C-alpha cells in the first residue's frame, strides 16, 4: 500500500489532523479545541497526541506515513521551520521551532507552512482547480492572507513570508488601524477581526443597529452575527458586508495587476456571508479592472469545504523541491 | 566566436539597439528619436533598419546573432508576442504583433516583453545583483511598472502582463485619476505623468511656485523641472518629490508583503531626482515595515545606468524556457 499523508491544520480556534491516501482521499480525521488555552509546549504535545491517536485508531504505525504536513495560521519562516509570530492564539509563538519540535516525536519528514500557502498547494494538487497554473488562494478569516502559485509553484520569497496580502496598504487615509500598527491595510478594512471597528463607525455616525449592537457590546461582533444581521435586514450589517467586500475586491484587483493569475479561490470563515458578499467582491474587482483584463480571471470557492486546510497541509508533503 | 545578442529598447522618446557579447559586454549601440512621430509600421521599419545598420557598421551578418530581444514600454502579451496597448507613443499599438513583424525580417529567434520585465532579467543575468534569487525591478518613469523575479524566474502570469504595479490602488479616496480611469493608483500618485497634477494640487491650495509654474503652464512639468525646483528651494517641488516618493514607498511595502523579495532595484527617469527622492522612498517603506521585516531587504540602483534597458532586452534571448 502507498504510504499515507498526515495533514495537520493548526488554527486559533480549531486544531485538526487527518490521514489521506496519496490521491487526497480522506481516511480519518480528528478535531479538538482544547489547545485554545495552551502555551507553545502544550500545543506541540496536542499535535503529537492527535497524530498518534489517529494512527492508533486505525491500528497503524508511523511507518505507514509518507510524512506530516502542518499548516499554521501565522507568519511562518518556511525555510527555518519556525513560527515567527501568530496573533490568533493565546501564545504568540514568537520564533517557535514547531517543525523541529514535532519532528522530534516521529521518524518521518515534517513540513510546515502558513495555512494559506498550504491551501493554495492543496488546490493545485487535489482541487477541482488543478488544471490552473497560476492560482491565488485568498483566505478571509480572523485575518486575511493568500497563497500564490505561479507556473505551478508556490511563491515564498526570501524568508518564506510571501502572500501577506492582509498587511498591504489599500487606504492609507483610513482611521482603521491593524494589529501591525499601520492604518488602512486590507486586514484592518475587511477581516473578521475588523468587523467590530467597521460596525462601530456607523454607530458613531448615529446609525442604529436593529440587532441590539451598541458601542459597548460591539466588540463581540463576528461573521455569524453580521450574517444574521444581513439576513434580518439590519442596515449597518449590510454596510459592513459591503465595506469588507469592497476592500477585498480592491486587494484582488491589485493582485491581478501584479501577478496576472488565472483564478482567485476565495476561502476562510467570512465566505459564510454567502452570495451577496462574494458577488460584491467580484463587482468591486470588475469595476476596477475595466478593460484591462485581457484573459478572463475566474472566481471560485475552495474545492473541499471544511477539509481544505487539512488537505492543504497534506499537500505540503508532496510538494516538489521541498527543502 | 560565440554568437552575439541584439537588444532593442523601444520607448516613447528613445529607440535604441545594441550588440552584446554573451557575457553582456557592449560592442556597439545606436540611438534614434525619429520614431516618435511614426505609426506602428513606421516604428517596425525603424527597428529593422536600426538592427541592420548596427550589423552593417560591424561588417557582420545576422548569422552572427543568437537572437533579437525587444523591451517595450507598454502592456505586452508575452505569450502571443503582441503589444496590447502602449500609452507613451503617438500610436497606441493596439494588439500589434510586433514580434512577428520583426521576425519576418530576420532568420533568428525574436523575443519581446515589457521593458520592466526585460530589465529585471538583465539584472539577474548581467547585473551586480546576479546573486539574488528574488528581485523586484521597479521603473519610475512616464509610467510606473515592475519586473518580478522569484526563485530566479521572471513572473509573467496568464496573459504575460504581471508586474503592472502602476495600476495597483493604494489610495482609493484620492482625487488623482490615472489614464486607466481609476483614482489613486500608484501611477497617478507618483509617475512622471502625474507630476503636473501633483504640483497643481498645491497651486490650487494657494501655494506659490518660485520657479514660475502656474495653473496654466503646469502641464509642461517634468522630472527635470521638479529637480531644478527642488535644487533652487521651490517649496512645491519639494512637496511633489515627497508625495511621489511616499507613494512609491507604499507600493514597495505592498510588494514586500506579497512577494518577500531580497532586493528592490529602482530605475527609470525619476531616479534622477537623486538622493533625497530615494532616501524618502526608503524612509516611507521602513515606516510601514516596522518589525515585520525578518530578513533585510536591500535597496539598489540599476547596475548599468543608461544601458539597463538594452541589456535587459538582450537578456530575453538567454532566458531559459522561452516560449
């Protein structure tokens, strides 16, 4: 039997692991949330335990694995196997050598990259979109990031941090500040983390929420509440959806001019805002592109829904020229 | 003797051709301006004549050439060998098959690309910067464009138009409009073409020019006049230099986040604004980068001064995997 791929998706609220056949067929997966309150060492142990539990439940050993791939929601120095920093965990993972830590517990190759990079590779290897050579996988979640594939290769750059579109400046005069300190980056204008500020701008202007949000409780807002607000006719929720979508549309337009991809695949939690959100993103993109798109760029959703992150992590194992 | 490289640099105000040894040593070059008033067919004939004149002056035939490379100041469909559009010529070159037209007059391979792409390849092949693997070559001239090299390969994308940083939006609320119709693209905020509008904003606010520029003659402004203005203490000229530099610095920061290059090479006519301009660009870049630059990104000038465009065009001939 061909060896199996073990993919690990390490996010702020979910830690999951899955075993796949080399063709991407899922065999078994596990999901936990108990890592949320842990420090780096605790999370490392949780990852090791999760993998061992998966292997034990199938009655196989690590000699059945071709490798372990880990996708992390954070800045990753791919070349060194280090999490430089991550803002969605209790711990900041400051320069934490997670790859080496995990590798110490197994005798198979371990690969680690940023989750958006991994997901882009997953689409290239296992997705419905595998015939594309130039792919941008955008993830709109707590933060905003992207994985860039050109000529069927993932672009990582010098440190391995390429794809940080969330920190690109698209409106320097904005009063919305990102966690990085800058004003008007894409993340500050569109991400899950930005929803409270986006909503609060309208409250400050005197608009009234019809879903009980005020300037005291606005910090509790997330994509699920905005979705309910939009569905129930809350005017501010609709404006926030449009503001986020317009910012994302501008970001995709900038990527179009810089990289000229064939397809934008849009993933992450905020796509649950649904069709009105995705339609608005594409509308803004097209309003900027005008007559400058000489070959049509496609807009797609991820091929594998909730398993996109796991499959992406597994795809890291199969990437050519892995270091 | 190894065959020679023939590079052609086709710009709005200058058309030049040069013959190089395979190591990039210049043998002979020619420069004309008479193409300025011509249509597509006239410019095509000028290119052919210029190459033939070069060959004749050295008493050699086209069998001495390894190929002809052409760098064009315009949108180029690299894969089809077509100039999609060019805004700096009397003619717009709308979907003009220049590559094929030139190839009809010679029995050697002909390659054609956007001039910024060619110059990036020139730096990779012949520049002082050839040890870098990840290079962004930015040209700030009548327009603004860049050539992107990642893992020692030029990024072109689907149509071959990647690198159009001049059209990325960095200030959507700006009143400055680009020729593309959008507001607040990098080109509208920083290029040679933008200098009159940048200057006029201050005149409209009531500031007075000390170099005789008013709202009637402001359209005649170019980089040379701004340089003189800065040198003679004209307050508006200094502001315009700073505005352009700040926009470029923001654009480079965005490229840093997206591509994580090792070096920015900054070329084009506006670099003649000199040290205060380049220093301001880097200052703005660093003010945005903050603590997010994990490995230092270098700032450099082009390696070959006025021959950068010609050498870049010649480098197209040596590019691996040419189609």
